[in-house]
């Protein structure tokens, strides 16, 4: 079964295109992509954004604009259908439309025949052709020096309608409107593959949708953009939710460096564990962001990606913060425990850190570190040791393990001991297992809930069941703590 990924999110690309279209010279942008990729929607989104600062114009060959007008109600104000014959209203400067006049003359003299960029058998009605093309010229001439912006939807349809070679049509528009007059032109192309016109265009964007792990992922590739840096990863995931284009921000996780105010205390049931991650309700279909005592939650890191590691650590750290601020105990036997300690030493009351217990393979003596000899987990974590370290904490506790760290300390055959330990401690609170691919297939049956985290073009996706995929974004609250937001079709 195929599922579609869509969402409502902040637009991550509009600033990039604003820089492109507000340079001191005109630019042409080709938008190409598969049918249904959302090329028109994306182009109209750009027009809507730019019309706040520049005159805009939409030339369309569609039979009806009604479906688009419901989402972009301003379209009738900027289309050719709302303009009377422009050349009757406004006389263009003769120097401005040189290439168009040359085209007229060649047509009238019959010099455009087979092999000269126009299809054979040309029967052209000048009265129909010129008002449509001249509307672009008239619009630009009236708005000269105002960086006007035009969307042509689509250039192939316009080419086929009048049997004019598409390369010739593009050349005329590029030379007269972009290079000579400083206008910005967006040309929508139905052709998905490479086109010779891309070499001459100032910017090229490819919109696509591909199947990844049984989900339909929509992506935009910014192939080139003259005068603007497109960055090292010019691929953006987007959605067409509710008929509008929206792109995602990749997670940018920054922790606060100053002391945080305590979380407002809630009436915590002894029978459930708050997760510190409100959006998990969407993911696991929960009424409250808490899980019953005795639950085993698995975070499955699909592949080996730094982006995924950072989001997994944020989930873990949000859970730990919630737990410590309730004076409940945390046992963190994971590879990122040192990083977590540094974060919380900066932003939590030092008194709360006595409830945070880690483990390491050493002989270092500390009331907050369990020494792990690496022979067996049953020897390192007997019940009396766990009871001792958790003796001054409130219940329910949180126990966190990562399979990469367990494998490092105990070798590859830690599963039996680990299962015995999980069964022993789960009644005390919540067990979280951070699992990599290598160990996942051997221990997934330990878990009551599994969250799969993957990387797609530098974005982190999460899913619990095969019917819904969420894209992760991160926002910071007023104190600077990073908050996870999940997006999918509601």
C-alpha cells in the first residue's frame, strides 16, 4: 500500500528565491517536474510571496483557473484574462520589443519553415498570437525598473498552441524581457528530463516524488540559481497539503546555555511516565504524552545518520529533563550520556543531577556512576545495586539503554542478559531502548512501542505504524529549549 506524506509547515525556500528575484538584474527560472508534482502550485506560491514587493503577472494556457482561484483568490487580478488587448491600451517602446517584431516579420514573410525552428504546416492567426505574447511585453514595459515578475504556465503549451519552436520562444523571452528589461520570468516546463534551455536559464528547479520505504516523498532540487548560494544540500522536502505548497526546515537543534526555569509540576500518576515530548501523542496515537509503567519504548535508528542521532538524543534529553525535574531517577546507559550530562550541567539545577545515574566501563568511584566490568549485565546490575542508586529518587524511574554502547561493553551476545535485566526493571518505570539496525531484528520483540527514525535528504522522518509518516522539525521555546514538532496529513 502507498501512503502520501503531506503537512502544514513553515516555508523554508521563500527567502532563497526572494534573494534570487530581487537582484539588480532580471532572472529566468525554469520549474520542471513530473505530472502532479505541483509545479503550478509552487510557481503561484512564489508569485504570492513576490507580489508583496513587485508587480506580478500570470500567463496560463489552462482551460479553467477556477480550481487554482479557490486557493489563490488574487489570480484574476494578475492574469491575461483580466486584461483587454494590451497593445490597444498601451503602446510599447519600439526598441523594447525587437525580437518579437523580428518574429512577426519572419512569420509574415514566410521565412519560418521546416528546419528553421518552427513546425511545418504553420497556419498562424496573428490576431490570436500577438495579444497573448504582447501582453507580457506590455506588462513589463509598464513596470520597467520595478523588477516585475511573470509566470508562464506552461511554455510547452504555448509553443504547441502556436506551433512555434520552444527554443525560439524561450530565446525571445529571455533576450527581450529578462536581459533587456530586467524582468523576472518563471517558465513552467512539463518536460522532466534535461533540456537545452536549462543552460541559458538563470535558475533551474526540478520537482519530483519518489517512493521511499512505502511512502511518497515530494522533493525539490534547486539545480542552479545565478547569484545566490544554494548550499551544500539543495534538496527540500515539501507538501501540497490543502492545495498549497509548503516546504520543511531541517532540524537545527541547539540547547540553551543558561539555567532553565523548572517545569510547572503536574499531578504525576505513579502508574505512568511523562515523556517530555508532547508530539508523541500524534505518533503513537496517545491521549496524553505519557506511557504506563512497565512499558518498553524502542527508538530504532534506521541507517547511520548524524541527523537521526541528534533527534534521538533530543527525544532522550526531553524525557530526562521531565524526569529529573520531578525528582525521579534516570539510569542512562547510552553512548550519548556524556553529552547529556554536559547539557544538563549548564541548564538544570545542580541538585537535580543527583537523580541522574550513568554507567561506564571503568573503576572510577562516583555516587552517580555505576562501574561496568563488561563480563555480564547480571553482575553489573544486580537488584541491590539498582535499588541503591535509586534509593533517593521518586518513582516511577526511567531506564535508558543504547545497543551500540551495550555491544561495546559486553560484546555482540548481550541479548540474553539484557532481556533478563529489562524484565527485572520494567516494573519500576519506563525502559527506553535506542537500537541500531544490526541489533534491531534481534530485540524488536522486547518493545511495546517502536518508533522508526530515518534520514531523507537530511530531514528526519518518524513512523510508528506503516500508514503514517511524520517529518520532524524543531523549534525553540522562549527559554531556548528545543521542541520537536511532527508533521503529516491530518
